[in-house]
C-alpha cells in the first residue's frame, strides 16, 4: 500500500515526460542543470569564496592584534617580576607618628611581624579613610578585617582594624 502513491507519482512523471518533444526534454534538462549548478554555486562555492576573502583580509589584522596582546602580556609579566622599591620598615613609633599626624589617637595598637591591629573610639571617619589610603599606597598595608560602628555625631565612628603587610 505504501508503494501505491510512489507508483502514481512515477506514472505521472513518465506521462509528463513522454508528452514532451525531444527539444522540450533537452530544454528541461538544460534548465534543471542550470538550476542545480546555480544552487550549488550560490549555496556552497560563493560563501566559501567570500569567506576566504574575508579571512584573507582579517588574518593580518588578527595577527597584529595577537602580537600586540603578546607584547602587553610580556610587559605585564616583566612588571610583576620587577622588585618594588623597598619602603622602610614600619615600627611602632612610625605608625604612631603617622596616626598622630592624621589626627587619629588609637585606643589600642598591636604590631606583630606582618600584622597590625588598631582600635579607636569616636574618631573621624574621613580621617580614617585618608590614613588607610596612605598606608595602602605608601607602605603596602591592606585591610584584612574592619569593624566600624557609626556614632551619633556626623563623621564619627568607633573602629577596629586588622591590617596585613602585602609583601
């Protein structure tokens, strides 16, 4: 039963083809070949040719960008391996002096090998932030832990910081 529609289509096609003259049959074959060749060209060959032209144009640009990125990566690696200029070691008196010059009087200050713990009661928040930026920029200290509580007054806080030397 499944072959019956196929046989009907074959009969119609044979009937259609036999009703054509030899000249019409040749013309239909030529048109079919032209359609086939055109669809192969525009579906396969033309995209390949235009893609090749695109990549021939883009490849030198991409190679240049790749070389620039490699150069920047090498510069970054070189900068990371360079030694930073040594900043003087901070002792307790130096830290106390920097705190005093910033207007911050600590309630407690503990300095170990590479850690600093400082606590304040009612200090200026903006002065604290400014001092932290100075310590980070000039002495390579970074904040590990911070507990800051707002006070009733504007720009006044209670703070406790734990800092670590980044080297």
